[in-house]
């Protein structure tokens, strides 16, 4: 919070604010969206400390009920709050954008409205979950993907402080700008995706058309055409190339599952393993299992998970569940993948259970098929499916039911292998790569089997 604003708010609460200071406070609040938000938050804190509330009831009611012994400083808020309302309503300060749609959205508190259809003045939107579509008055459209922090500056300018967005800019909005850290992207009638890491670094991918990129600290400029991308650091432009060359960055989600049932086994126990395969890439022991269904062969990904079943020791299985913790990846764009269905297959040929997670290749993966969602039907059984909503960045997903319990009960070699594929294909190239926590994720749990044993 601005130190001057904080001091003025405290003087207002202490009833020591001079007329000159009151005019200065009003000027600060009316001229800056961030100051307005900070002012409201500060006055809520002061009100709560004195048993009052600025926001729980209309200010008109506060004035009309003096018997509640409202402090004089709270009444002093009324002219300023009225002025703020008039500032938003006056013809010279129109909304710069409209929140036209939201899907599964959860917002962090702020001064801007977050209901679909709301007209948005300049200010900041902080999206913690979901996918939001924002139409700027200039005609530009931005799809914001959680977790994200977007500042609306004007009908022709926005700042992405953190997260991902996809911007579509028609000819009439040519010149629309998005800033991130020291990088400014100027659109020349195109569609592009932008990801910001929250520390000043960013990555841009031009999906169609032309984008001009400028690095404010070095003065470097790039013109990026369809299919090109670039990575920007705080100090300089780090790289430029085709979108396939852009480096991949893993981001973290913050949801953990609850362990239930008579027996819980993770893929990190004993002979358990977890990895993903991709064409022309040798598998490692990754912290996140990447899964992607695309028409581009080199970008296809599937996950393979094995569990050590030695603790089961032949005991009868009554029921079971298999779960995965969703982990945000920052790879690709959720705008190009609808609600995504994932299928889980059990490998029935136990001769394939000896695979190794490090060095596993696409062509050697157990019961793997040629396509992005294909498996060897003769060596697998489909056990179930689940759906991850578009824009989701965390949570626990999985399957259960008699098919899974029966598959576990048939195990004879003490190891079971599962294949996880996404059956939903992206609608455009550079669609989202989904991720699930593997055995080496720093804080999310690995894949988990929970088994209820027959009494």
C-alpha cells in the first residue's frame, strides 16, 4: 500500500485529518484504480477495529442511524465514497472492457465486478481458478487462464502480471498492447498467447498474424509472425524461434487429496513408478506427468504409472479408487481444449510390468498405441474415465468401480501398470498440456490407489 495513502487513511480514522489532507486523499483515490482499491481495504480494516462496517450496509443507513454511535471518521467517508461513485459514473470515464463469459471462475478480492456481463473500468483482475473472456471496448478479446493477474489500463492496453492469456485482435483494434514485466507486445491484427511467470519473465507465441515485441530495459525489438515465439527475461530477450522450440516451464498447483480406505498405496512406494512418454524424447523421472492429445505427432504425450501391490498379499478387494493430483503446467493454452476427458487403462499382460521410468521410449512403453489416445487393445482393459473442466488448475481426479477392483484382484506378479491418456483432442495447435503430479513433485501427492478390503 502507498505510504502516503496509508498515513492519510489512518488520520481519517483518528479524526485528525486536515481539510488540505482530505483534499489530497480524495485526489489520490480518484486518480488511481489501485489507490481506490487500497483505500477501500484500509477503511474496512479501520471500521472493523472500531466495530463498524463500511461495506456491510449502505452508507446512507449509517448516516440515517446516529443512535448506533458511528464514529465521525466513518461519516467523513460518505463524501469521498460518493465522489468515487460519481467518478465511475461520469461520461468521461467509460468502462474499458466487459467481462463477457466465465467458466469455473473463482476470483481473488478486488474492486472490479466479476459477474458475467459486468462493465469493467480500469483496474486489476485476479483469477485464481477458471477461464474468463474479456472483451475490450476497442474490439480486442482476451481469454484469461487461471491462475492469473491482469490489469486493465485502457481499451487499448493491458498488463499481464502473472498467468496466461490468449488475445484475439481484429483489424479495428490493431495496435492493442499487452505489457508483461519490461516487455511490451504491440499487436498488428493477429492472435497470440502470452504467459508471465510473475517475476518479470514471459513467453509469447504468435498463433496468427504479426506481433511487435519490445524489451524496455534493452530497447531490443522483434517482429514475430505466425508460428514464431520468444522468451523474455528481466534483463534481455532470451530466445526466439518456432513455437516448437519454446522452452517448457512447470508451474505448481496447491491441492492435496485426502487418504481414505483400508489400504493406501502410492506409485512412489516399492517397485512403483511414474513417467510420461513423448516421441523422440527419452523419459525421465519427472515431477509432473504430462498428457496431451494433438494431431502433431511430436507433441503427443501419455502417462504410465505402476504400483507395488505386495502389501495386498492376495487379500480380497471389495472396492478401489485410483486418483491423480492435477498440476498446472503453463504449457499451451486452455482456451484451445474444452472440458477434457481422460481414460485409464490397466495393462493385462504382466510380462510388460517390468518397464523402467527412466529411459522409457514411446515405442517401448507398455501396451502403447500409435495415436495420442491409443493403446494395445489385446493387452489392456479400459477401467474408467474422468473429466477435467476447462480452466481447472488444481484438484484430485480419478476413477473407481468394479472394473478397477476386478483388475487389481487378478494381479499375480505383485505389480500393476496403468496407462493414462486424454481422449479429448485440442481444437487448435498449442492447446493445453495437462499435468498430474508424479513421484517427485515437491509438494503434491503422487498417484494413489485406495483399496477397501473384503471383511
